């Protein structure tokens, strides 16, 4: 297969746009180099999509709480988190359970660090990113 970036650039150049819907339409041609990157069996694809929908539902549930004396504004967090546990890949646990279990809490801390590093790699070259981080940090401390 040729370079993925080149294939995507070619689609963009030909259509003046690049969307997931357009990519699927173009790659639906069995002779297209990206065709084999997709699941074309509708039953299998539908099952995978339902799993994506299920993940979205799980991640949408939030818990509202107040810290300390209750004088601060309420905050919210996800009710269920998915620590990258080697024995339970893709498994969600209640946040209360996650923070009380030392191993799970450690896994979540590592995830936070990994997520932060990934975000830095993605946006570090943009001063707007650092301005946003500084502003959010000031608001969080206040």
C-alpha cells in the first residue's frame, strides 16, 4: 500500500474536502488502496459500531460533586472510567471504585500522564495551545 498521507491528500485534492463519509465512499471501490483498511462485512461493521455507541453511552454518564466544604462551584466527572488494565481491556469501572483501588488509581494516573504527553506532542508547536494551558491552569488554581 502506498503512503496513507499521500492517499488522503489525493482524495482531498480530487474532491476539495476530506471527511470520513467521503473516505468510506472512495475506499468502497475494491481496487482502491485503502479498501482493505475497512470492515466491509455489514454484520461485523454494525456490531463494531454498536460497541462504539455503547462506549459513548457509558462515557456520557457524569457525577456532579462539590469539593471540601461545599463552598466551591460544583464539578463533574465521568461516572465510569476505563483504566488500561492488562487483564480487563476495554472494561469500565465506577470512578469511586477506581480511585479506591491502588492499582486502578495508578493505572489512571499513568493514563493521565500519557494523555497529557500525547496532547503536548500534538499541539506543542502552537503558542495558542500554551496560552490556553496557562489560562486554564490559572482558573483551576483560583
